[in-house]
C-alpha cells in the first residue's frame, strides 16, 4: 500500500500562498516602519530639534562626564578623584544627612500615597459593585494624579508651603496615589469573584466583603507594587531638591550650577549606591510576597 504524495501542482500552490503571505507581512512591516519614521520626523520638526547642533555639541557630554571624575583643586588637581578620596568626599557627613532626608521623603510619601491609592482603588474597580459614576470619577482623579509630573506638583507645593521637604513629600504622595491606585484597581478587577458572591449572598456588608473576600486575594500584590513604588520614589525624591523641595537633590543641583565637578560625581555615586541597595532589598521582599501568595 503506497502512501499518498502531494502533486507538483499542489506543492506549487502551497508555495505561492506562503510567498504571498510572507510578502504581505513584509509590506505591513514596511508600512508600519515608514509611518513610525514619519511620525518621529514630524515630532522632531515640531519640537525644533536641530540635528546639526546636536552632533556639533555631542562631544561636550563625554567631556563633562570625564571632568566630574577629575580633581579640580588642591595639590592633586588634574588627577582622578580616587587619588584623594578624602578630598572627593569632603562633604560626606552633610550629604549623608541629606540622603537620609531623601529616603524619609520617599518613605513617608510611599506610605501615604499607598494608603490613598489603596482606598481609591476599591472605588475605581468596576467589578466590586460600586456605582459606575463613582468609578468614572475616581479613575479620572487617579489619571490626573499620575499624569501631572512630580516636579510640577513640587513647584506648586513649594509656592504654597515654601522651600523644604514638605513640598517634596506632598508632590510624591499625589503622584504615588495616582500610580498605585491604577495598579491596585487592575489587580482588583482580576480577582476570583466566587468568594465575593458567597459573602454577598450570605448578607455580608460591602465593607466586610472587601475585607474577607477581596483583600486576602490581593494583599500580596498590593505590597509588591508598593515596594516597587518605593524604589521609584527614592529616585524621584533625589531630584525634588532641583526645585527646592528638600533632599540631596538640592546640593546636587547647586554643585551642577556652580561647576563643582568632583562634588557632582560624589553625590551621584552616593545616590546610585543607595538606590541599588534599596532595589536589591525590595526585589527580594517582592519575590517573597509573590511566592507566599502562590
């Protein structure tokens, strides 16, 4: 008994169909790439980007990076900063205090922002029996909070409350509430509805249903997102000082403006090391919470 083999005509037909499909995908890719390139060019034209100016001055960027790692005063001027660690980190005590302020700004803002985001997320989730008008209004509030840049909020609060950490804390709280609120209500909308239906059928109040049917399902994810946001807020708090909202960013901005090149690299190194350590610790905690949930 011989097995059936496709005819030459059938093979040719399949090959032509395959070739046509490949050609269609290639055309689609070229159209998408051309559209993307055109949009980039139009955006650059509207933004008045001058490529000649960019390429004629691009050499200044590596030159600046090189200068911040070279001593500019003292007996070892002109040498790399590692030859005079004491001179490089001459303001270590003050910078560590400011760095501590930055961490406190990020911590307090994350805690309060997470609390507000937590409360608002239950009103923004469409599957928890909340009025559609309330869901719509709360979602728009969260959009506003996370859409406006933190520095804009910081400038507003600096004008309202004056220079200092309070403005930075308030700015990060608002932005954190908006960002975490969205993440939280997306988690809430993916819960298993059976426990909710069971408690509702037994006559439990909305608050008790949220507490005993919903919260146990989402708490680990909420904590994971809050820790992730703390990492982001540490970086954000580091530049709050650029607008006078406290933290180590204020000294960093002063060093940049006054061309204290070694101070710039010293402060940046402290920020990078601190953020890296926080990222490492919070990553371990996030994995722990997620594994416990599963």
